[in-house]
């Protein structure tokens, strides 16, 4: 039998070897081409050897079932760290392009300078981005073709900034605006993962009790001609029904939630999910209002801006509504009434924008309402989390109380019956 220290060392050994291997490979990959090429290759080879050794040791350690949980957790953490690192590096590239656009520096020169400073994946993609820009490809399309994935706000800024001449302003605003709704929802998903762990661990405990403990208690009660407590009989019935009808759907839901939380943890945006994405409705509408404010400041026709938004907005559900609004504007309708009829603006927002246009501060009103929409989206997610999470925890507490009563009452009744 392994001691606790030996088991922990065996379980964490493969992870540490993989981490060391990844660090050595990363150091070798980030060295510039003018540095010692022999040392670079040696670092990469040594990192590959450590990574391969970690994989082999992990396969050996996996003979112990409990080590799978530690290895799975370490893999998730490693994937999350790598994803967050690449997100931060992509953000650095966007900042370089933002400063270049604001100071009228050619974007291809800025991307090429960024690529020359590094020899990793981000550097290669930045070099490819510079090639596309030198060939005359627009920034938004060049970002897509080079594999530089960016947020929807940055993608929209790259698209519309090319047509409106506000690329620097658009990129800076998209980079500065922290999506509070997405941060809040990620916190909610972390709580969901905690609840998921409780469900899985509870199922394991209940399964063990129903297979090993409850049958022994039932046999003892039968031998002493005693009657099982009501809570215990109900626990047995619920467990039988769960095993017969609900175990596979419940495990399927747990697996689905596990995949979703894992994807969110490693950098996948929750707004791409079918139902959860609707929580970003206010932030998407706020993004439309921000670009309408840009059009007002640039003296661009608002109908033309709505048409461009309908062609380039990242979310399809917003594009369809903007297309209906654009067609209504082309038929002569007011842009506020058209956006209100399509669901982008609310009635009070439409009235506010009409008043703001009469007094000459429409751009300010659009920006203020956009910021209010972003805060509203975050508050809505936070409110639902604050309401549902305690309610779910109370439900778990009731289930635990029911299981405890069904498990320990037989012992009390058995002692009382024997005395």
C-alpha cells in the first residue's frame, strides 16, 4: 500500500514532468532566430523528452483509479493556463494594431515588427497577418485568415473601422471595454461546476451505500424481525427508481455541464451557447448603440450605419433584426422606430434618443445608454445567480438530510430494539 506522500508524488509526477517539458519547449520556441540555434534545439528536445516521460509515467500511474481525478484536474488547469496565455498574447497584438491605427502607422509594419520579436505560434500568425495586410486584405478578413481569433467587439471594430475611418477609435474602445457580463457568467459557471462536483460525488457515495451498507442493514432488521424506518424504505425506493429510469439522463446532463464548464475554463466564450447566449442580448444591443454614436460623431448617415451593422455584426440573431430595421429605414421610416420595431431599442430608449437629437447630444445619449445596457446585462446574470445558487444549495441540503436520516435511523432503531 502506498502512503499518502507516495501516492501524491506518483499522481503529480507526470503532471510536473509535463509542465517542465512545456516550459522548456516554450522557452525554446520564444527565442529569437538570431540567438544560439543549438541551445534552442536542445531546449526543445529536452522539453519533448520530459513531456513524453510525463505521458508514459501517467499511463503507469493510471493503474490506480484515484489518480485519474488528480491527473484530470491537472490537465484542465494546464489547458486553462495555456489558453489564457494565448489570449493575453493575442490581446498584445491587438494593442499593437490599435496604437498603429491611432498614429497612422501601417498596420502591416506593426504586425511584422510584432512577429519579428518572437518565434512561437502567435508570432507566426502575426507574420501571416502582416502578409495578408501587405497584399491589401482588410484587417477583419486578415485576422480571420491568419487564425488570430479575437472577440466579437474587436472583429466588428476591424470591419466597420475600415469603412468609417475610425479603426483606431473602434479598436481602442473594443479593447478597453471589459465585458462585465461575460466575467459574471464565468463566475456563475464556476459555481455550476461546484454543484456538478457535488452531484457526481453524491451519486458515488449513495451508490456505495445502497450496494454495501443498506443491504446489510436490511438483512440485520430481517434477522431480528424489526421493521425498517420509513425514511430508509423511501430512500431505497428513490434509489431504485433513480437507478432504473434517471441515472443515464442525469449522468448525461452532468457530462454536458462538465464539457461546457471545461470549454469555458479554457477560453471558449459562453455566448456561443444556444440558450446562455441570450443573456448577452443587452450587451449586443449596447454594441449597436456604440457604433451609432460613432456614426453621429463622424456625421455618417445612421441608416447607412445600420446597414453596415446588419452586414458585419458577429451574432446572427442581431444581424437578422438589423436587416429588418435597415429595410424599414430604406422605405422611409425613422431609424429609431425601425430599431424599436425590430427589438434592438426599447420604447423609452427610442423616446430618449428623439429628445437627445432635438437638443444636440445624441452621441452622448447613445454612449450612456450603451453603458447602461452593459451594466444591465451583468446585473441580470448576477441577480439570477444570487437567487438560484442559494436555492440549489438548500435543495442539496434537503437531499443530504434525507440520505442521512435514511442511513442512520436504522442504527438507532436497531439499538433501541436490541435493548
